[in-house]
C-alpha cells in the first residue's frame, strides 16, 4: 500500500487511479495521519448466491391461480 498526502493525491489523482486499476492500494494522509484507504473496486459475482436470499423457501406454486376466497382477501 502506497502512502500519499492530500495535496499529492489531488495533484496526481488521474495517475493514482490508473495504478489503482492495476491493483495498487493507496493510503491518503493529512499531516501524517491516515484518513482514507483507496482500494480497487471489486465487482460482485453474479454467479454467487446471496447468503440471506438463498435461505428463502417458497412452499407453494406462485403461478397457481387464486381461488374466489383468496381474491376476496385481497380486496
């Protein structure tokens, strides 16, 4: 992880972003104190299931038509 001060980060922002795209991480400091980490963005993988949504179970046929009683409950 590379460290830069705020002035250098503002001055070299485009160059720093190019390096971040390549996988480099940066720590931005103000007066020698860390204030922000800039890390490469990780895209979510669409093939991985969501931990909570994968636990939901549907115990009925959602394509089944409603009965007259069930339609009455909706109104």
